[in-house]
């Protein structure tokens, strides 16, 4: 182990000034690290490697986060003058020129240099070679929000693909030389984005960045989570009634997957949506699954699930609405990207070949918010392919056509409910819905049956009263401690609630 640490330190240090090792030597050491993650071997050494590596990466992530925050702050300060949009930008929309000027400011240059130096110096610490892989750099920059054992295997796979005799000499030098600001650079913004920023920025730098980057759903979710409901409604109204109007469609293509007809719709501003129509009826003797799906899968349930998500202030389900496009009436769900299917976040030897019903572990483990939501809407199809995870840990729930399959018994066991405890912002929403049941009816009417609506209200009431009992017994901080962890990581935790 000591010899490996020394070699890696020397390797990273010497490759900054020239060629230090042969390709064969590099592969040998990569294989040595990889062997520690072999399922046939004991897992203690692999876990020790992860435990050693975590504080290194976390330290670098803190540096990068501080740098990115300051970068955003300077960028947004350049956008506004006395709270109004910069007058020179209103007419020209020359946002890139502003960014270039902001990036030349000494504080930004100094921050980036300090970050880059810290990263390179840290790379000399075990296991430095893995650290410079694309996978690990992505984690440092905020992707995946947590390190797991499988990340090492993917990092080594990435390195093996990159390391070739012709490019070995300057590979690491080039990796860092070309970094610059390209990964957090901001594209040009259009007039609609200016209007959204001007009206709904709420003095929150991250929301402004989401609107500039075109991450409209993330902006809506963040505004809601922070309590800016009117601002969130404003962005949602623009996205729903203007940006994705039926006459705004630019292209419709096949998306595949599932038993329903699913297509990808493209709109201006690089906005996309998933379009679903009722499945075609078929002969049960020719294809039972297709026949059963045609009877129970409903696009209206996709819309109802989004409305329940919004009522509960969960903010996991993208905007979903009723549309009439080339295949007739159906649902359109905002396509959230970038995001990764949960199966590729799951702890599995081969995620691609594993069953969609495989046990969810690690980063792919559902939190209390997801479990409570699925129980309230009686979702029968939360498999590993029906939810996504974004780089910052934000969960995106999709595919709810098989929801609202209610059973007679609607109360879970006390043990099961312990795994359904939501974050306190969802508890506040449960309280509101329980006190205003007519709002639930108004939101869901026309999309599910009156019996379905009744059961939703019953389950909301049960969840709220059960949580009230637990709070009186244990205290709010204890009850919501685990569920609030994600909110804290996303910077949307609100201690003022409760």
C-alpha cells in the first residue's frame, strides 16, 4: 500500500513537468486499484480506499463550491443596476461580453487559480491517478453529491480508455490547461429569459443561474422550496401557457420505452417534453401485458400525479399538462435534463443488465418524500427506471400512468410509515391540504375518479395526523432529521417551518 501511495504521488508530480511512466506501468497500477473492488475479494480494503478518499474530495468540493458561488455573484451583479436589468444589455442581449468582462476581474481569476492549484496539489495524494479521471472531477464539481464504491470502477474504466501511448506524455497537462471556465460558462440568453430573470429572480443567485441556463423546472422547484410561491407560479405559467403551447411545437420524434405510446416533443428555447397518449387496445390472447396496459394505464394519471406533487410541495414531478398533438389528446411532461436514470446510480456490478425491480441502494435509495408520495397516489410502478437523479441530488419522478390503484386498506403499518416520513416543508403542505380538502378536489377533478380523490384526501389526513403524533412524542427536529438532509444539501432547508 505504501509503495502504491509513493508511486502515485511521484507519478502525478512528475507528469506535470514531463513523461514519467510507461503505459504498461500505469495500467498495472490501475489494475491493482481495480482488484480491490473485485466482488470475489474481501470488501474491507475497498471500503478503506473509499473512506480515505472521501475527505480529499469533500475538501476539493468545498473549494470549487466557494469559487462557483463567487463567480455567480459577480455574474449576477453585472446583470443588475439598482435592482434593474443592466441598461446596456436590454437592447443588445450581449450577455457573453458581460461574462468575459466579469471573468477578467481579479477576484475571479485569483479564485480559479487557487482552486486549480489546490486540485493539482491534492492530486499528489493517494490515489491521485484516479482523482484526475473525468468521473472524479465531475464529483468534485458537484455531480452525484456522494462517492460510492462503484465510482472507482467507473473512474478506472474512464482512465483506461483515455490512456494511450500517443497521448500519454501530455495527457494530464492538457486536461488542466484546457479547463478554463468552459464547464460553468453561461450561454447567450434570449428576451424571454431576461423577462423571467427580471420578474422572478427573488434575489436568489442559484435561481437566476437556473433561468439563465434554461433549467426552468429546477428554477420553479427552487422558488417553491424557498417559499416564493408567486414567483414560482409566474415561471410555471410562462412555461405552461407560452413556451410549450401546442402551436409552438418544432419537432416530434419517437422516444420508445414502456407500454404506452411515448414521443419526445421539441419546443423553442431548447425545451423538450414527453408526450404520452392512451395505449392502443389489443387482444388479451395475443399480448396480455399490452392488453392490460390499455385498460389501466391512463395519461390523465400522469397529470394527476403532478398536481398531487405540487399540492404537497414535493417538487419531484416535472410540469405535466393536457395537450392535443399529432396522436390526439394526451399528456405532456417537461423533459428535465441533465439527469441520470436511478439504475445507473444504483450499487450494482452491471447496472445495464440488472432488473428494473432490483433492490435500490446507495444514491438510488428512495427517501421518505418519495415513499410517502407513492403511497398517497398508490403508485404501482416505482421501479429503478422510473425516477431520475440530477447532479445535485435533486430527484425527478416520472412515469405515473399506473398510479391510483387503490386498495381497501389505506393505512400503512407503523414500521412502514417510519420510512415515509417527509421533510418538514412537505409536512406543512400536508397540513394545508388537510385543512382545505376542497383544493384537493379542484386540482384532481377530471383526471381521476371521485373515489380516487376521496382516498387521496384520506391518506393526506392520515399522514398529517400521524406525523403530528410523532412530533409531539419525539420533537420536530428528531422526526424530520433524516428527511431534511436532502433539503440542506440543496440549500432549500427552511428552519422557520415548525
